[in-house]
């Protein structure tokens, strides 16, 4: 009688939660460099966006092929999933960075309009301070 039992790493399926924690730890544990650091300064909720990208990639992989067993996940799925998630995060960061550069390119036009003598910024400043107001006329 053969009482052969498969090892646990071949029998148990890998959960999406474990895959998320594993990929998040691998991708986001390193300090952000380059464009990710610049975007982190611009976008305050970048961690939520990164988490959403990782979750979407894991869900799409789980729907199409499944994550497999523990051994199968780390052998066949983990590396491509990490690479795809990191690529998507970098593309998202690049889009934010390019949009920020385009906004900065035209910011001088906006500032000129905002602070022109009868612009909204000048009116707001004149309403709250003495800057921009005409001196009172003293009658003698």
C-alpha cells in the first residue's frame, strides 16, 4: 500500500492576498528612485494607485490562468507578474510626470493672469490686506 502524500507546496493554491502582499513588498520596499521619487512628491496618494495597479494585475492573472500552487506560483507566475506590475506603475508615473511638466510649462501664463492688476489673486489680496489698495484721501 502506497501512502504517498504530496508536499504542501504542490497542493495548496496561492491566494490573491498572499500574491498582493508578496508583490507589494518586492516592488515597493525599495526606496523610490528617479521618476517614482519625483511623482511621489507630486501625487500624495501614489501608494493607493500602486496598490490598485498591483491588485488589477493579480486579478487579471487569476482570471486568465490562475495563480497555481505555491511552487507553481513562484516558478511560473511571480516574476512576470512583478515585471508587469512594475512596468504599469512606471507608465503611470511617467504619465503623471509628463502632465506635471506640461502644466509647469504654462504656469507663467496662469500666474500672469492671476496676479494682473485686476486679476482674482490681486483682488483677493486687496480684500484681506492693505496691499493693492489706494490710500485713503485725506480731506483738509
